[in-house]
C-alpha cells in the first residue's frame, strides 16, 4: 500500500521507501542509534502528522538529511 506522504509532517517514510529492502532494514536499525532514540521512537517520528505538536529536533533532522543525502528542507512536508 502506498503511503500518503501529504498526511505526515516529515518525508522520512518516502526516503525509506526509495531504498532497497536490504538498505531499508539497515536504516531502521542504524538511524535510531545515530539519533540516540529507540526504534519505537524512530517509528513514531516517521508517522507524525501535519498539525501535531510533536517535532523532530533540528539536530536530528540534520542527521537524517546526512544519511539520506538530502537537505533538511527535503525532509519537511509542510510550509
């Protein structure tokens, strides 16, 4: 099932979907460690909806952007 990216505050899921299955599994292991959070917190961060008060801190967004080889702005899904 295709994920509706416009519902979520961040484009992390879209970035993960673009990876091969093997690389996605690795990313789901490595990224929580790099961010200093649990796997469940990382998963929850991927599903923050637009309008929710929860946010990912700028330093963690930069780590994600570095991993995906993009700019922080490319991870944001709202104006």
